[in-house]
């Protein structure tokens, strides 16, 4: 009886795995994901870059929403010398960037250079533990393979994240559950949404950024006081205080290990290729925190740059952007800031012989 029960359970598990594979591992569902989802944005970017491959000398800029890059502005500044590609996708992390490059540049030959951003070259830990950020799985839903399981799990440290990650690798439907419910509730609405995003690449290329600014912001870090712009609402003031005046703490070391694991994987892919990798530090914010508040004594960025021969741009290259005028919140450049940042990226590319 026990053996029969075990066989039935095994049959059910295998059946669920096969059904899950038919729906979510064949590419069928990937064409129907909501375009305004994490996986939808990730997939659109990959498909666009694959379509653009082979169309002349191109430079790719990686990043998340803090990397306020406008390829249009950089292209104008480069005046036809090179073309820029924007892979700064909000919410992504170095782990997402590694798989992104694997999928849209499988032969590691599509780009003359790849710009890789760091908020700081030091391994400060002022964010959630990125090792256990299961939100990465939502971006990677379509592209993760069963063969990726060991290396992905090796980068996860908590038991809860291990369980969620293992479940997602075995049954991709776990990652699509809400999206599937939305699709089934109204297939026509999903079709309209997909059609709306047909011109996504043109919209991104023409994007001009937020018009707001933090003009009038002043911070006294010694006294821990902030003078806010008069028109700034209270929620935005609270956000600024939390982002600028958090107490520095001694790092536990996870950021150093995380960067070494995922940035080194990117570096290893391009080590024997013609593609130049370039590390740069992002503008730190509208009023940068004092450098003496930095507690980290490690720098994976500097170590990897030295080990792999990667170009490490001087830290103050984008310091001209570290003014309230160029930001609309504690972390994100506004339209004027994005324009200036993109011009300097093009300038930097020229200085690097691109």
C-alpha cells in the first residue's frame, strides 16, 4: 500500500512538472506575459537587443533605475561614431545583469563596450541582502534553466529564499501565478496591453525624464538636519530623511561576496573577447553623504578591475551631477540630470577610445 501511494505521488509530481514545462518552458507563455511586469520588461529588452545585434559598433549601459541613461542623448553627442544601448532596467541587480547578458549577447560579441555601474566602489550594505532577493526571480522567470539551479542557489543564504528559489526552478508556474490569473480573467485586455507596448523601444529612446527637482534642499550632516524645498510634501521629506541620514554600520561582508560572485561572472564571460568592460560610480545623490561615514574596508569593484584588467573610472567623474537641481528624489536623476549624465557617458566612451 505504501509503495502504491508513493508511486501515485511520484506520478502526480511528474505530471505537474510536465504540465508546467509545456506551459512555461516552451516559449508559448513568454509571448503572452503582461508587458508591464518584471518579466515583461526583461523579455522585451532581450528581444530588442537581439534584433539590434550586428548593426554597427554599439556600447551597452547596464544598471537599474538609478542609472538615468538616455541612449538618444548619448547617440546625439557621439554624432554617429558609435551607437548606445540602454539596459538600465529598474529593479534589477548584478545577478539579473549576468543572465541578461547571457541571453542577449550569447556569443559575447555584440558590444564594443559594456558600462557597469556601482553606487559606491566600497562594499557598503545599506540595502536589503541582495543574495536573498527573490524578486530577481520575477525578472528571470522566462530565462532561468534547470541547469542554472546550482549556481543560483549557491548565491542564496537564507533558508526561506532557498525554499522559494527551489520551488520556482522546479515549477515556473509559481512565478507566473498572478500573471496567469490576470490573463485568464480577460484575454482581450491582455492582447490590448501587448499591442500598446509594440512601440516600447521608441518610447524608451524618446523618454525625457521627470521635470521635478530638489532645488532648495540643504543637508547639515554634522547636526543631522535637513532644509527641505518649500513645496516638498511630507511623504517625500520622510523619504529624503531615511535615505540621507541613515546611521552607517559595519558591513557583514555579504555585499563584497555578492559582487565578487556575479560581477566576476560577467567579467569572465568577456575576458577573452574584444568587448571592453568599464566600471563607473554613479552620482551618489542630491547631497552626498560624507565619505567618512563609509564603514566598508573592502572593494570588490577595485579588486575585480585589477584582476580582470577592467577599466575603473575615477570616482569623481560624475560628481558634477551631485546637486539637488539634478534629482527629483534621494536616488533618481530628473530629466536634466539624465541629459547631463548621458552626455558624460558619451564623453567617457570617447575618452576610452570608443
